[in-house]
C-alpha cells in the first residue's frame, strides 16, 4: 500500500503523464489534415498515403495490452520513459522522412512509443494519487485526451499553412523532451513483484488477432463486409483470439489474468466503457456527413460544431471524477449514462430543418454525458484490480477505447 509521502509529487507526475497522453492522442488526429499535402509533396497516391494514420493506429491498438503487462513485469517507469524517448525520436524522424515509405515506417516506431505511454498512463496516475482522489486525477487525464482530439486537426492545419507538413511532427519534440525529464525526475520507480515472466506466445497471438480484427473492420468500412478478404480477416481474427484465450487459461503466467474478469465491477465497467466508445465513434462518423450534406455547413464550420462534443467531455470529466471520489463511482457513472442516452435521443430527432441552437442543445447532453460517465468508469476499473495488475488494467482500458473508436 503506498504511503502518504509517495503522493507528494502527484501533480508533477500528472504533468509528466499528461504530456504523454496528450502527445499520443494528438498524433492520432493531427496527420489527417495533412494527407492531401503529403500526397502531393511525397508524390504518392491516396491508397498509400492513408497508411500514414492507419499504420499508427493499428500498431498502437495491437500493442497496448502487451505494453501494459510489460510494465507490470519490468516496472512502469522504465517502460514509460522508453516510450517517451522512442516517441520523441521517431517524431523527429517522421519530420525528416524523405519518402512516403520511410514516413510510414517511422510512424510505426512512433506508435510503439505511444503504446508504451498510453498503456501505462492510467496505471501510473492510479499509483501516484490516493484512492480518495483517483476519480479527479483520471478525470484530468480524460480532459487531456479531449484536448488532444480537438486540437489535433486545428494545430495541424495551422502548422502546415504557416510552415510545412514537417512541423506537425517537429512540434512534438519540446513536449516530448519536457515530458521525459519530468518523468525521470518525479515518477517514482516502484519495484515490481519478482518472478514474473512475459507471455511471448500469448503476446504474438493477441497481436496477430487484433491486427486481423482491426484490418478487417477498417477494410469492411471501405469495401463492405461481404467482401471476401474482409470476412477472411475477421474469421482469422476469431480463430487467433480464441487461441489466445485458450492459451491464457492453461499457462502459469498469462498475458492477461482471466480471473480479473470474475470481478463484476471490473468486467461490467470495462464492457460498458467499450459500448460507450462505440456509440461515440458512431456519432463522430455520422455527424460530419449530416452537418455538411444536410445542413450545408462548410468544412471549417463542421470542424467547430463537432468540437463541441470533446470540449464538453473535457469540461465534465474532472468534475465528475471529483464527484465520484465523494459519492461513489456507480452513482456518477449511472447519471452519466443517463445523460448520454438523453443526448442520443435528442440527436435522433435531427432533420434537414434542425437549427444551430437545437443542434447545440442536443449535443450538449451527449458530450457532457460521456464526460460524466468516463471518469468514474475508469476509476472503478482501476480500483478493482491489485497493484501488480494495474498495467494490465490500464492497457485493457486503452484498448477498449481504441477498439470502440475503430
């Protein structure tokens, strides 16, 4: 059990972890606005240039759980610092990339670093704050995710207009260096439980299964789910993931301790979070088409109107986190889900005649509801596992968020 002195630098730790969360999030979206520029300046086609964001997201999503488990075994601080250093160096390499092939390769390296920081961020925060402040701390981290989502496309556009596409990667360098130094100085190195081994066979099965699943889902959205390569990928994913679960049941030190899922608080909140992220991702896919084709707004206006949702989420998350510390996670998370459903019902009544005030009033409970729900839900998941499994729990939370958004 952590002693009171171990919480002395909790907000310095939050700053260090927050920088990692922010960079990993913003780099998932900052590149999208640069795709037309990259296609022209690197003399490639759309089918190739789309792998710049896709390679990052696929690599990140498939490695999160393995990095979380590695943090439990080798220590969270060394893995987190290594991730920060790798992310920062690969950002520089991305900015210097001479061709589209090199850029995609460096984006894979960047995603490996991001997986190390994203997988362990919530685990480090959970260890660095007392249980009575866990919801508040995780709420602040949720705000940083929202800021990254909102700021990515805007910052990317400004940097490309003012400088060049290279600077959407170079901008990471000062933040990455500062975050690395803060992590080295303030994040405590806690001795992991000895005698643990990394499950390489399980990691390989999970990586291959998730890669097939994510590729299948991505291609399915482009080609349709009746396409033969799509259902072959999805079928392969089912077989590989089933093999992963079977393996985890029969080895002494699995990648994922399946007994964690016997804890109803852990498993129900993890599943509820996945469903909520799927719901939010669906809205983000449909809203741009609705606003542009049915209401006639231009791309810049559409971007601002969609940004209302993550802004509201970011405002609500730390408030609901603090309330969950005081009144309990179940009550606040349930209220958040209720508000979120209310927002869904309001948006289901959108028509071609919907006015701007009506739009804002409908998305307000949607964004706020997700923010109210997310902090206590994350706090409940992280509080339901022993300290030597915090990395695994943090990785599972991160992967459910990424899978939901896919």
